[in-house]
């Protein structure tokens, strides 16, 4: 899986996949495959799709997710003091 990864990693450096996945996000997404065999098949299929010109699996797995809005204090909670 190393050679296809390196080949796929070269492209996001020049043009981020889906406009959002650059080399750092690619590395973060694939790091899990190093430590957990359960991720390897999914990441291999993702690499294959990227190398065939389809960035969707990669952007689905590695694109930044919007952070949820911070929760405001409950108006029902009593305030001490």
C-alpha cells in the first residue's frame, strides 16, 4: 500500500482532493490503517479510487467536518451565587 499512497500523496500537494484534502489530511486519514487492520481494505479502496481520478471516497473520509456550535448554558439550570 506504500507505493500507491506515495503516488496519491503527490497530487494533493499540488491540488487538494475535492478542494479540501491536502497532504496533512491524507496522512491523518491513512495513519489509522497503520495501527488497525480493519481500516486497510477501506483505505486501499480509497487509494484506488483516487488514483483512478475519483476523489470522493477520500473527501468523504478525510475532509474537514464542521464543528458543532458550542452549547449555551441552559436557561433552566439554577445559578449558584
